C-alpha cells in the first residue's frame, strides 16, 4: 500500500495583475507574503507565495501572475472550484464585515454543520472561509505584523472543492492512492478526509455538466498534498504508475521536492515534501522582501529581473 498524506500542502493558481493579487491576499485576507520568486518553467513570470508567518505547509496559496494579459481561464470539469480557509467559529462576523467593507460580495451558507462565507478574489477565483473547530488544531503561526488581529487570522486551509464530470475515477485515486476516506455526502457533494482527519485534511468533490475547463487567469493550476519525504513520493509515483497514470519525475522546487500527476478527472495533483521550507534562502523576518532564485537560475538574475513586470510589493492595510 502507498503511504497516506495528512492533507493539503498548497494550492497554486493563475492571477492577472501581480499588484492587485498581492494587495488582496495580504491587505484584505491578511496572509503574509512569504516568498517572491519566479516560475521555474517560465522565468518571465513571478511565483508568489502567501501563507502564515512562516509559510507552514497547509497555509500557502501561490500564484503565477500573468501580467502580460494572458488569456482568461474558463471554469469547467477537472478544476478546483473553491479553496477554503479555516477561521475560528467566533470570527464569522469579523470576516463578513471586513470583506464587505472592502467591496467584496459575500454569500453565507452552512455545509456539513459549519458556517461558510463564499466570495471571489480580484481574478474571480473562488474562495471560502469555513468557521470550524478544526481551526484550534491548526499549526498555522500568526503573523504579528499583519493587518488582521492574530486571533482572527486565517488558520490555513480547511479544504478544496474539486469539480469533476464523474465522482468515481477521482475518488479512486483519492482513496486508493492518497489514503483519503469518504466521510460525508449531501445532494451535491461528497466529502473526504485524509489520514488522521487533521485541520487541513478535508477535500470535497462536486459533479458538473460543464466541459473540461481551460487553464488561464482566474483558475487554479494545481492542488498539492503533503509528503514527509522523497521516499514517500517515490512510493506514490509507483502507485500512480500501477493505476496506468503518467506521473512526473520528482522535481526539485528549492523549498520542497515535487511529484505531479493529472488524475483521471482532470485535476493536476502535486505531492510536495514538507521541507526544507522557505528559510533556506531568507531569514524568517525577511521572508518575501526580495526576489529569490534557485542556484541554477542565479546566473541569469539580471536577465530575469529585466523581464519581470513592475511590482512594488504588497500594500499592507491597517486592521
């Protein structure tokens, strides 16, 4: 049997304007800008990371901002519909008021007994805040200099909602390869939990009649799950191959080692190690303050910096 993952590591999406992207995730949502680097496969594009004070796995949403007017994405089957964050159960009023005061349209609902605030970021990417007791178990580290009070800050991911044309093929990968278990269902979704049912362990599937989505601005590129080691990634790679899938080799992403595979429903899954982490090239108190490059790109720094769009750094608003 392959190993089991404890849950989500990060979510990576495609944004438009880098300034608007950073201002929203830092100034409005109160996440720390923990890393400013580039897409290793397209060095003319930034790669931004937003998370807790330390960039703890399970708290980071990352973006490739296509500032040159790259095509808009089109939501459909095989994509992430919503990315949900944990908030404390008593923080619903705070977050509703904060979002609405900044012109963000919010809808409220309840799902599996937990209050949900649903909205979108400036590029239309679906986001949710879920008020859950799991927030108390999160290992997210508050950002002391952030615009949101420490006791109201996001506590990392609650879940992602993946849209597929048929539950069964994706469910099989979740349960037979990654070790998820179906724990609840309603008329329009199924919920799964990773091994141990920790704070970042939930994942939902919904079915859609829409055709396959098109990747572009306003869509999620991939969802990443936690691995404790490269050895675990090798075991998952074998499990993917045994199912007739086509995983990548294990790739060094500087801050973690990554394995990619597109599951049968069309969603790109990554498995990422929980280290070495973001302090391998910046001190903890300086995270996100400069452009960092892996050593294999350092010799191209001048050319890379010249090709990147203007970006002044995030605007950190007051609480």
